[in-house]
C-alpha cells in the first residue's frame, strides 16, 4: 500500500492546480456548471464511462476492473458557500459572496487524482469503482437527487473524505456509528394583539411567550433528552417590534435542532412544537410552528469504519489513524448514501504549516479557513486504497 502513496505523490501537483482553479471560481447549490466542466476536462482521456446528471450538474464516472468484484463508490462534493473569503491566499475566490471555505475544492481535486491513479492500476481492480462528483451538499441535498437518478444502483460500499484544518497533515480520523448529526430547522411565529406599551393589559404581548419558548427549548435538551444521545438546539434569529412604546402583534424566532440519533431528533422536534403551542395558549396568543426536515444522522457502518482504520494505517503509515471518541454536531448529506449502502466517511487533516496547534486553526466555514495542500496526497492515496481493498 505504500506504493499507492508514492503514486499519489506524483499526482499532487496536478491536484493542487485543479483545486486552486476551482477555488477561484466557486459555485453554489445544485448548479455548478463550470466546476462540472472542469471535472470532465480533468478526466478526459481516462478509461472511464462518464455521465452527467439530468437534473443537477453532477458527474458520475465508472471504472471497470480486470476481474469480478464489488462496486465501490467514492464521493466528492463540488459546491461552495455563500460567504466572503478573507484567507488572503493568492488564489482567493473571484466571485463576490462565494467561497470554498469548506474544502470541497480539495475534495474534487483528490477524487480526480484518485481516478487517475486507479486508471493506471486498472488491472489491480476487482469489480468497479464509481466516482461520484456531487453538487449541493451545503443544504441543497444533492446526494438525495443523485440517488434518485441511480448513482447507488449496484453499489456495494461507499467512502467519502472531508478535509479539516483541525487535524494535522498526515492523519485521518473516523469512528463507527454516528459521525455527524442530523440538522433540522424550525421557524416560529407568535401572534398576539398589539398596542401601547403603557397598557399591556389591553394587548396580548407575543414577546414574553416567545422568551419562554426560547428558554423551554433548552429545558427540553437538559430535562427530556438522554445525556448519552445528545442534542443541540440553537436559536439563531429573533425578531419582534419596531420601537420602544409599541407592543408588536407578532414575534418571530428560528434556529436549528441537531441530534446524533433519530430517536432524539424526533423527540426534540415534537417536544419543542408542543411547548410552543402550550406556552402561546397560556398567554392568549396563537403560534405557527414550522419544521424543515434537513439531513439525517451520518452513520458509519462498523465494518467499513474498521476498513478505514486498517487502510489508513497501511497506506499513510503507522499512527496516522485517529479514532474519534464522539460524533461532531455538523451535518452531511453523505448521510443519504450511508442510509442506503454500507460505508464510511473519514476526516482528513489539512492543518496549515504555519499553525502549530491544529485546534486553533480557522475551521471549515470560517471566512479565514485555509488548508495545507500537502494533505491532498493523503486524500488521493486513501481514496485509491479504499477502492483497491478486498
């Protein structure tokens, strides 16, 4: 397997160039046409069967091996974030309000590199490798669309990498079971009767019940949720009133519910809605509670997580694998893939050279997020080794 790492080293310059090109031209959501064409151009001339998505700008490329075996899916996401980049890199985003601050540009470059490496070793492949280049991970659910279009047809196992500046270069991390949380959003409007601030008894002020609802959300987490099946409820936006002497008719708040089990996810959403309705009633108000169901829990198959650990140690070197003690509360639409086929996602260290403690590096989704491109070689190698493994 060390030969895989050596082969990946020979591909890293092209991977860096592709990553920087994509980084300069980030695209959002399910429509990433320029990125799609860059991927197709980078795969040109390889012995791959390439198809484009019918509803979104995805790319699927199949590589048939020399003998029968499983179909292994390797996935990279292609979209960027709607934010401004302040990383001061020479190849910063040229698109206003768009930035690859989550490393998806690196994901694409590593998977293209793995495709080239595996094409060179086509005779060593038993079965088929499917390369899944997916737009719309940042909230648009591109994985679910690609599944509907058949990307998982015939797939036996799946693997994905997510880079993180908060791990040192040369290391990968994974765990069996829940890796990332579900992510649902809620939107609550409390309606009362407005009036003068001096006569609240003539009104039905929606602000006090809103405040009670926000407090109740935290009580649900601490008093109804099993501490070993955690949840996080975060209120991120509150809006009520226009001035100091007017009681408003409505008050509004919204936020997210995250959980690492489907049981807790359902419990918190249901309990929060119940609390909001009863609090509103107690104050003589009405409430509109709207829940938007987001990505499910990302759950790694135990056998595939063990495969990641073994492959990492064999490919990147002894001590390169880090076993995660607990899930993270971020969310991923690779969860849809893992709901359908056994597989695993791993985190890959890309902490910048000039930061001695990876825990202090600007994380993914930071406007100052940077990554160490030396880590791309490890991602290329790990993708390829996961496909070649028995």
